[in-house]
C-alpha cells in the first residue's frame, strides 16, 4: 500500500469514528468556547480591557482544549488492539502516526480554528485581526496536535494520564502561544504580522518532522 | 638479552556500566565530593563577599551573582548530562545510564529553583520587579517544569523498563529548550543582561570576581556529583535488592 493511501485510510477511519461518537468532539469544542467565555465574564464588561486580553484568552483556551482532546487519541486504539496491529504492519509507524495526528487535528483542531473568528467578534476584534487570529490558529493548532500526540504517547496507559500529559506538554506549547498571540496582537495594533506567522510555520515544520518520530518511539516502548 | 613483552590491556568501558562496579566507587566518591563542595563554597563566598570589588553600576547587590550564575549554569548543564545518559541508555541498553539520569534530575530541579529565586531577588533592586515574562526567565521556568515532568513521568510508570525509556524520550524532547535558554539573551532583546563570561573571550569582569565565580561553580559541581551519586546508591539499593553481589558487598548472610 502506498504511503498516501495509508494516510487517507487512517484519517478516514478516525473521522468515521469521530462521527459515530460526536460527544468527544463536542466536549472539546464547547470547552474551548466556555473557557474563553469564562474569562470574558470574569473580567467584567469593559470593552477596552476585553479587547486587550482577548487574544491571550482565546489562545490559552485553545491550548487547554487541545490538551483535553488528547485523552482518547491512542487509548481507544490501545483498548481494542488496533494500536498493536499498527506497530506490527510492515508500513512505517511514523507515517501511520502522522496520519493519526492529522485525523485528530481535523476533528479537534479545525473546529477551534473555524469558531475562533466568532469568539474574536465577542472580544471586539477588527476584521483584519479576526483573519490573523484564524490563520495563526490554523498554523498553530496542528503544532498543538503534534506535540500533544507525543504527550499522549508518553503517558499511554499511565494512571492520571491526561493530567500528566498536561504537565509534560503545556510547557512545550508556550512557543506556539507566544508567536500566535504576538501575530494577532500585531494585527490588532496594526503592525507587521508576517514575521510571527513565519516563525509559526517554522515551528510547524519542525514539529511535523520530529513529533511522529517521538510518538512512534514512545508507543514502541509503551507496548513493548 | 631480555625480551620486553608489552602487553596491551584494552580499556573496558563496559566494566563501569554495571551497578556492581559503580556502587563501591559511588560510596567512596560521595564524602569526598561533599567535603570539596563545602571547602570550595567557603573559599568562593570569602572571595565573593570580601575580596571582589563593589560593582560600579549595581553596587553591592550584584554579589548574588556568586550563587545565581553557578546555579543557572548547573541547571542547564545537568539537563545536558541527563540527555547524554538518556541517549546512552537508549542506544546501548545500559540500565545504569537511566539510573544516572534519574539520580541527577532532582538536583537539576533544585538548581533551577535556586537560579529563579536568586534571579528574582536580584531583579527587585536592579530592575524594580521580581519577575518579567521575558525570554530568558520564561525558558528557565519551562526548564523547571521539564525537570518536574521528567521526575513525575518516571515515578508514575511502575514497569521499570518502560519508566526508564519513556522518561529518557521525554528528556530528549525537552533538550530543544536548552539552546533557547542559552541564546535567549542574544536572540531577543530582554531585560536579562547578556553573558559576561564566554569560552572564546576574556571575561568582562574583575579577576577576583571571576575567581569567586569559578570557586562557587566548582563547589556546585562537587555538590552535584555528591548528591547524584548519593541518589544513585539509593536507586541501586532499591532495584538490586535481591541480587547476590549486593548481599556479598554488604557482608550480609
């Protein structure tokens, strides 16, 4: 089977499973909106203040939602033995894992990207800032899925896995948070955004190359 | 005429990769390392507080450098050693390498806390703030969380083989943070000052200040060696408690 076909097959399977059990998706999606909303309610109705903290709130909520989504990434496949089969097949595990991560991003990351402009409107962003917010999340959320997959693979089957994955991975999310919010904040005050977005692209390429390797290595150790 | 026979004894590094060989060495090294740490610390503090001149810009407060800089160096260096031993363990499959890495981690975390704490104490009088979220301080804080994550991950997996390997992989992933900490003051314009000491140029400080820093750094080195070997002994005692060599070594029946 060619590598592209493997990727398509795995992504398709993950999306079918997600459609069968929409509650997992909805939890992450609603958590993202609720978390942003809680901050907005907590700081009160001052529109200027809301505009200033909006970027940080939306980005931090995206980070937390991404961590919350990790729980079922590998554990479902581990329970029914599919993960073991993935390790046994002759096709490279890194490619299969990359496909798993892509599928995970499509069902958990992409909805966050799509809903983010609406949240931006609630915080009073300009049209340009809304576009930059969505595009920075479009570049940033795949990095979150890639790094998060490493955390999920490291903590697979460990007691308190999600909390532990959060402790391990949230510090590594910080560069994404920094450059993503810098880009959107730059759009809000009307300065150049492309340099921050370029750095996000660089991080994405870096994670795209390394994360599947670390995921595969961790899973091999976990299912040894 | 006598024939001179030269015998080449191959140096066997693997000899030192077993707990059995290292355990007695560690037992001998621990008291020596702690003794040197105390002597060097006393000498370093004497030079730092009574010999080194007052800084013309920062006054007396700069003297916290004699604790801040060595602990910050050690916090990064210990992580590099952990990465080294993790790699060794993953490549050569040596149990002792993982034990070494795990024995170093708590000392690394302590050094990171000391560096952050003394940095805050230094920041208040010189910058007017305990903390800023600049690149150097943030990346050092990330290092602390990496240490804590490494320790917690290792502790929460019961199977020793998996625990060793999984935490080693985490150590490798976190290694990306070390160059970020080190170069952060060059890459971004930060409130944290740049380095005054480099390997390639003469130190930009008075000779007695440099001497004080060297003594304190050596003291921290000695402490790290002592503490790591102390912890290594405990790890070996725990893991090898049923082995015959340990019983023979302790002279128990």
